[in-house]
C-alpha cells in the first residue's frame, strides 16, 4: 500500500515563504509609455475574450493600471482594439 504523500506530487518542489511580488513593468522601465495609439503594447493586458486583466494577475501597480484601463477604453472607442472577441459563441 502506498502512502498518500507519494501519490500526490512528490516530485514537485514545495514552495516555502511568501510568494514573490510582481514588479510593475511600467515602473521598472521608465521608457515604456502607455499610449492608446499603440494597441500592440497594451494588447498583452487584455484577455482573448476582450477583458482587461486585473492588477493581481498582470502585476501592474495601481497608478499604471488606471492609465492602462483608460488607454484600452480609448483604443476601443476609436476602433483600434475590439470590445469583445469575435467569432461563434462557445
């Protein structure tokens, strides 16, 4: 009879301590600008379905998350980015 410990991910490494903090990419690199006219730069902060990725997932700080949300909304308004994913319903 096997023990429960060997059956469940014994080959995985145990993570101890607090999780690593995400660093805001816009604070880390001052040269990167958040601009609604450049949708390719802010496309990675939007899901495939067209939703804005939350801060806890993307790691963007509160100040820059507000700027990102505004840039995405402006890009959507002038049709540089889609409001939602196109195609058939799943």
